C-alpha cells in the first residue's frame, strides 16, 4: 500500500456492518439484555452516590460496598452475555453471506443500486 493512501473499502463492507448492527440491536432488544444492563448501571450509580455521601456508619458502609460488588459482578455477567450474543449474530451473518443469495447483506446493497443504469461504450 502506498503511504498516505487508505485501503479500498467496498460498499458491501459498509452494508454488512449496517446489517450486523441492526441484527445485534434487534437481538438485544428482544432478549432484554440491554434493558437489564441499563437498570444495573442505574443501581450502581445510586449505590456509588450513597457511598460518596459518607454519612453512614461502618456497618452500613460495608453493606453498601458488598452490594456494589454484587452489582458489578452482575454487570460483568450481563456484558459477557451481550458479547456472546453479538458473536452469535456475527456468525449467523457470515453463514447467511456464504449462501448463494448473500442474505440480508447483499439485499441492502442491491436495493440501493436500483434506478441506476450503466452504459458501456
């Protein structure tokens, strides 16, 4: 590759990413992982704000720290599940793209090209 030049990126690559993002978002919405993760993060912020106030006694502080640790563990588990779901969707898209029709990926590109004509002279 020449210095200062970027690599050629085919439009199909951009379409593939859009289709993949759509599939992932649809899967996250239907599974409820994203909503659960949002609730856990809100709960974490609430506990952290209680800890930052420092008005509780030592026993209450310990309980809050334990609760915060449990929330962090749950967030880690949810994030792992989300990552696994994303990987599953990625694999499914690759499998669809390997079919003869190309699946959703080529459909998006082929639909955008309608109405254009090529004249070869």
